[in-house]
C-alpha cells in the first residue's frame, strides 16, 4: 500500500541497530519468533529459535553462547551510536513521501500504522491494552537480547526485550532471492507479521511454538500462520489508521496490493523454500507452513477483520 505523502511518520517507535559485519548466530537464552525467509531452526534444550523464513536454508549457529547473551543485554536499547548510516536514514524519515522512496523509511512508516491499529483494536477485541514494541533497523548485523541479528537470520521478534529486528537490506533479498514482487504491501506484510508475534506475546500464545516445534500441524506452524493472519487483520483496517494530526497513513488498498502481499506469503512457504534448496519437500520439518497456507491465513485476516478468525490453534484444517 502506498503512503500518503503528507502523513507524519516522525514519531514512529523505531531505532537504529547500527551497521556491522554479516553472519553471526543466536545465543541461547530465549525464543525468537520469525516469519519465513532464509531458514533456520535451532533447538537449544527447550529453546526454539527461528527466523522469518524458517526451516531449511542458511544457518546461524548457537556458538555465541553466554557472551552473545551479555552483548544482547548491553545493546537492549537497540541503538549503536547516533552517527551510523542507518540512524541517519531513520532521522531523515519524516513523511509518507519518504516512506514511498526508501525501504528504511517504509519500515518506520509501517511500524507507525501497525502500532496505531493495535493500540485501538486490541483493547476492543480482547480487553487487553496494547504495549509497544520497538523496531530495530540495522545493516549487516547487530546484537539483541536473543543473540546476534544478521542478514542470515532475517526479520524476527525477540520476546526477551519485546523488540522486532529487521535488516535494512532484507526486502531486496525477499524479491531477488525468494521471488516476491517488489510492491509495498509485500514489504509491509513482513513488518506486520513480526508485530503479529508481539501480539501473540502479549496474549500469552507465543510459547506454544517451542512446545511443539516442527511438523505440518505443529504449534510452530500454527504460531506463524496466526502471525500471518494478524498481518492480514492489520491490512483490513490499515487505511483507517491516522497520524497525530488525523491524516491517514495509507492510500486505498488495491487488488495489486493484495497480490503483492500474497506473493510474499507464497515466497516464504516451507514447501517452496525446501523445494528451492533441495528439490524435496519434507512436511515433518516444517516450522512456518506451506505457501498456500500462508496465503490462506493472510487472506483470512484481511477478509474477515476479526481476531477470533485467526485461531489457528483450534483450526482442524490449516489450508
């Protein structure tokens, strides 16, 4: 969806994670919830760690150990200096017009509309107040309380410090490597999905992923599909969200926008990633759901606009 040029995105809950070298891994210490690109699942004792792509691609390791956890605590404010390039880009993101020109600004603007939506919707739907989650935008790598965030891990939500981590260069990979289109809602879907995990955390559902971490109908898959549904739920109401001046953040949603989001959901399905990487599909190792399932649950949230329609945990069929 295209942002209105004069929408004010300057107060969005976003900070810089700075710029660092790529690579790195996760330190044991907490569950990381993700969405669908690039693939890794590591189980450390009872700790499930997954990135946005999930499943079977690339790979971070758990050798960061306690040192990584200490570093994550040290950088819990999500900011590494005020002069890094990402911080400079974020500081220049003030309007919807900026979001339409820059992926970094698009992240900042999407956080503004997503949090605006949940602040209003969550109390009405559940009686629970929404509390914010800072989005940390970084380039290359940065530290989180859940370990090292890098361009290998993809976007993820860290429940230990209630923050979302997104590599500034991730969206180009989403298109070039995984085949999503370049439309804005494909990118906004990623951000909204990660904030869906924050909603699960607030409602006490996020831990179900680590209790049942793999398989076509596992708790992990159901957790990820619910976050997709929550992203669709935001999309249903997105054009009603406004800045502090009452200006709508987004222009009217189009059929092309929906196709764009569905292209991203399809690109990050476990079956598609497995077939692309190895030529075979193994449902027993799924952590995020198939392409069709991810599309289905995004559409469920978008078409119904109802939180209770996103109850993937009690759904008899996921597709």
